[in-house]
């Protein structure tokens, strides 16, 4: 009995750490992207976006766990796992375009921010992550396909969500730096475009 408990703890802790680390293997674009989105947001706005994003991560992990049982069918349609790469590419180019138009009136910019508060920011953050999570979903699904036992899936998923939470906290603090270093504003969308290109090329499918 004692040996079974030790084995359970070893598996749980190891897969929690795998999930936590995996987030940072696929989530660097999310961290940089959210550091821009968090920029000039109030504490209340950041909290709403934090939980909206975290809920989206939980949904992604749950969906990946469910679809892992149908992995053999997804292999027949590799383009279904590649085309989502177009989404972060488009978001990256749109962000670059908006950064290039910095001469817009500050008033309009503030009015845009004011229209997205509370529940609106919660929903906005949820779908923002959903649109930029193709790489996270592909990698997580592939890991779940190889390790379909719930004793491994649950701690991995918890570790993945915790990795996301820490990442969002870092992005919130990191956003203060991006306000002073303009180069990072352009670096984040470039990284996002790069990730999208890798997804589109099928890079993550073969990991």
C-alpha cells in the first residue's frame, strides 16, 4: 500500500512538472503577446483578463484530454493541425500594423480601451487565448495521446494551468517594461508570427 502511494506521488509530481515546463515550451508567444495586451491596463482589467485566459487554458486542456482518444483519426488530416497557424500570423501582422500607426490620436486609443472592461475583458481574453492556442493544443494533445491514463493527465493538466497562471503574472509585470522598451513591442508580434509559421509548417506535429 505504501509503495503504491509513493508510486502515485512520483507519477503525479513528475507529470505536474512536465505540464508546467511544457507550458513554457509552447507559451513564450503567449507571454510576450499578453505583455502587450496588459499594457496600460488597470489592476481590475488585468484580473478580469487573467481569469478569462486561465479559463480558456482549462478548456483547452480538457478538450485535448478528450480528443486524445481519437488521435489516430487526426493523423489522417495533418492540415487540420496546421491551418490554425494562420491565426497567430494574422494577429502578429495586425499588431505590427497597429504599432506602426502610433500617430493616431491618443483620445481614440483611450476610448477603445474603455469599451473593454469587466465581463467584456474576461470574454475578450478567453477568445484571445483560444485564437492563439493552436501550438499549445497540438503539443498537449500529442502528450495525452502517449499518456492517456488519468493519473498522468490530471497532474499534467494542473501543471499546465499553473504554468499559464505564472506566465500571466509575469506578463502583467513584464508589461511595465514594454512601455519603456519599444523594441519589445515589435519583438512580441514577430515571435507570434514565427510560432504561427512553425505551426503552419507542421513543426509541432512531429515533436
